[in-house]
């Protein structure tokens, strides 16, 4: 958990991005790819759990099917995916070009998600919450992931942010107490 000295109400002070953790997150994610033709075949070959087009969109719309963690789509299919945006949006499953889930290179996107790609973004209280791994990783791997995430957050500092950027940083296990990390600058 990273508390930042920015104003989340200002559009020009939003901090968000994606990053592939060096050691992954320790979780396997189910990937749904909405594509047609050659791109659908590429997605299946790259290890997507579900591949489809209209039939998958209809399944989500009619059966309330959400047995996936990430949805990747090609730009030409976004018109159809946009129709189910009302159900995908609140669950955080809506594909978007900024997070790399609307792309022509579906193979690369699938490999990144399977390798441990995480998205970090500022919530309305100016705090970023992001997983960095599991306890079973050991301290070296966790430290590597933590360092990669902190570097990405510091690089994403908006130019309009004034004052102290990093207010406080805490690392916590899922149900454990938070441990504060000393912050410089």
C-alpha cells in the first residue's frame, strides 16, 4: 500500500499503469480472448483459457458468465465488447488500450498476463494497493517485485504533483499487520 501526496480529484494527477513483476504474483489467471480468425487461433496457441467472439459475448450477457480474470480483445472487436461494458466495467474486467488488454498482439498480451502482470492505480483516497507476491516466495523474490513496483510508481509521478510524492509505504500479508517502510523524499 503506497500513500501518495497527489490530489486524486485532479485528472492531471492520476497515477496508474501496468507492470510485469520479475517473479510473477504466484497466482494463475484465467484469460478470455475475444477475437476472430487468425488472431483467435494465435490466442489458443499462446495458452488462452477461453477464445471466442460473438458467442462468448452472448454467454456473458445472457448467462452472467464470469469464469475469467482478464479479458483481452482486438481493436476490431471492441464495438461488440462495448455493448457489455455495463456488466464488465464495475467488475474491472473491461479491456482497455492503456492496460494493454486491447491489442493486435494477443500472444504477447497473454504471455504478460500469465507471467504476472499487475495493474496499479490511485484510488479516491490517494492510495495505491497492489499485490507483489506470496509469502512462500522468500525475501529475495519479494524484494525484487517490491523494488520493481516502487520504481514504476516513482516513474509515474505526474509533473503537476507538488510537495512530498511518497507519503507512506506499508507492506502487509493478506490477513496480517502492515509493516511500514521508511520513505526518502
